[in-house]
């Protein structure tokens, strides 16, 4: 019986499971969405939420300790930087529920059910970034059309 045995084993030993979850959490912080199997996504979801809660600490002396705690878990310094500079302030007014698990379908190779673990609101950020990029390209094309065109003959 599994009384008082919380968490997910994921058919791995302790060190492999810890490394897997650290990599998934780091990827979610950097990319804002990851496609993986459903049990892995469900296992990583509470850890991502805890890491984002660390990033919301505001007092100066608490923030340094929180940054060091996050750096001890996340795999890259760039992920820690993004967590505290962009993601923490974005979720400053939200009380929990920073991630969602959306079932995507079945993997072609082995038929495993996959899910997307993403940050809530990342679709809006991504959409606005794409919109700004398209706007810049459109303005650049318009200016090249004006400047690069043939001179008018009179």
C-alpha cells in the first residue's frame, strides 16, 4: 500500500527524477511552454508554481535569498534572470495558478499521451510580440519601398 507516499515516481530513481524535473522547470521558465507527457507535466506543475512564488518576494533581503534558492534549483543563470526580471513581476498580483496543463494528443512514436505545460498568459505575451514584429517588418518594407524606388522622371 502507498499510504503517505506523495509525489510522482516517473519510473526513475531519485537522482534521475530530480534532474528530469529540474530540466523541465528550467525549460518552462525560459520558453514559457513545454510539450511533454502528462505525468511529467503534472509532476513539474507544482514545482514551477513554487519557483514563481519565490520570484514574487519584494523585500530586498528576502529577494537575494529567494534568488539564490531559485538558482540552486534552475539549471541556467539566464532562467534565473528571466524569472526575476520578467515572470515574477508579471504574476505579482496573481495568487497561485501560474501554470496550466493542456492535453495535446498522442505521440507518434510510442503512443504516449502528451500535454503542454505553459505559463498562464504566455499566449498573450507571445501574440503581442508577434504582432510587434510584424508591425516592424511592415514599416521597414514601406520605408524601403519609398527610399529604394526608382526616381520619378519629369
